[in-house]
C-alpha cells in the first residue's frame, strides 16, 4: 500500500455481551506505515476491539474495513490471508524445537491450510517441498528481525524479549500489511524493550502498519505515532502521544475515580 493510505478502518464498532457493552461505537483508522497504540484502563475494551479486527468475535453492529473492503463477519483464517497478522500476549513456543522450526510451525498454523491434529503431526504431514518453503520463509523472517544467528538454538533458550521477537517473525511469515501486537513489551527489561521498539520502527520504515495494545506507557509514548484511548468501551481521546498525555479526560480516566 502507498504511504498514508487507509489500511484499517474501525467504523462505529460495537460489541455487546448480553447486557454489557464491551465496545461502544468505537471508530479509528490506521494508515500505511503508522504505529498506533490502543491504551486504556483494565476492562476498557481493548482486547475485545482486537478480537473484532481479527475476526475472533463478530461485531454486534458497525463495520471493520481493511484496505477499503469490509472484513466484518469473515473468519479469522480469511482475515489473516488478506494481510492482518497478530501476536498473542503469551508466547507460544514448543520447547525442544529450534527457533527456526518454531517460526516455521507458527507460519504453517496460521496459513490457510489448517490441518487437524497436533503440531508435530501436522509438520510430518507436509511433503518435503512444502516443508522447505516454510523453512525458507521462516529463515528469511528471522534474519529480518535480527535472530539470524539463533536459527538452530532451542527456542526455550531465548530470553523473553527474543521470544517476543520470534513471535513477530512468525506473524511476518503470513506476509501481513498490518501487524497487531498484544502487549508486546509486558515483562521485558529496558534493553529488551529498546530492541523491540527498534525492530518495530524498522518494520514501519518498510511500510508496515502496526496496531498495539500496551500497558507500558513509557514504551507507547516513545514508539507510537498516534494513540487511541478507551475507557468503559468508549473512545475517550485520540491523537499524538503528546496530545493524549496532556488531555484532561485521559488524566481523569487514569488518575481519577
Ligand atoms: P481490556 O482488554 O481493555 O482490559 P476487554 O476487552 O478484555 O478489556 O473487556 C471489556 C469488557 O468486556 C470487560 O468488562 C470484560 O469483562 C467484558 N468481556 C470481555 N470478553 C467477554 C466475554 N467473552 N463475555 C463477556 N464479557 C466479556
Ligand atoms: Mg485486555
């Protein structure tokens, strides 16, 4: 996509669980090459918004558009195929398998082909050619994220910050134009956060759009181009980190009441 083009449009998205309105007519956009942070107190509706974008949950009303086309109601698999990939809050690694194999498996599990049965079995079901293609792409993405020197190490030997970066490499194997990251900096040390931020800036410079939910304010303030702030299911503020930081409504949400 061209720089600045509209990638994601969340348009009056609403999600109701029985009588509880978890996301209340929320609208925001993500443009090509932007890093957007979604922040707000616990229970604000951030994860639910993520789930509406990735198709894990259907919207009650409103619409989500990706590159101008409605993706509301599409299955998660189909949404991944269109170019939205995500990482999860908790890292899913198979201990005893290499960094490379872990990324190859992740890419496989999130491709359109979704085999029944266990992870290892599904690996074995592939023919050599398919396996070689997966490994080639996994290696390419691991080099891209800076883990090229760890390909054959046991994945469980990676520090938490590197495991998070491995998860990003996995997501990149889906060839996304939008990356959704769920609390990527949680639990990381200062240097690890710096390394992760450096990687995300590099991806942005290559044209990637990134939407992240994050509690670490320091990380968010230094990394993002814009922030969307939610409270009780509603968007209460939006703008540059500088703007949001000084918005009395935001200060009230975090410090008040
Ligand atoms: P956040 O990620 O900002 O902490 P969530 O999106 O997880 O907030 O939750 C928003 C609100 O929706 C909360 O009140 C939560 O309890 C409720 N909620 C989330 N998922 C469900 C669900 N599957 N069923 C019922 N209520 C839910
Ligand atoms: Mg959450």
